[in-house]
C-alpha cells in the first residue's frame, strides 16, 4: 500500500535510505492526480525493490516547497536522500519508464 507521508521528519527518514523511493506529489482537487493514482498504486507490486509514497501538497507544504513542486502530479524518485529522477504529469508511460530506470 502506498504510504501517505504525514510529516516532514517522516519524509526525510523515508528518502534517506539506500532503497529508491518514488513520491507522488498530488492534491485533492487535481483531476489528473486522481486519474493516475490507481496506476501508481498498481506499480508498487511490480517493483518490490522500490518504496512508494504520496505527499498531499496542501497538507505537507514544507515538503512540496523543498521539492520545488510546480505541476501536479509530479513523481520524484529519491535515493540516499537525493532526488535522482523526476516525471511531471499524469502519463503512465513516463511513470513506468522512471520506475524501469531506477529499479534496474
């Protein structure tokens, strides 16, 4: 199940590991976010070596600001506390490509 990030400290702990983490930055009012969310959740089973998380940009403004989120949805892959790949927009093929790349 995709983890909903509930605090800045939880976010920092999650992304600082050596295992890649993909974070879905979304908002409740974002239609495209709602459309791609089930696809994102299904990918979790296909990529067991990757952690999946979601950040509601309105509930976690500090995280969204630090990540520089300007478009939603935005997916950022992190490893060792650093962003390594970013995909913006609700395009399943781009999200799949990001996961293929970081899990290789």
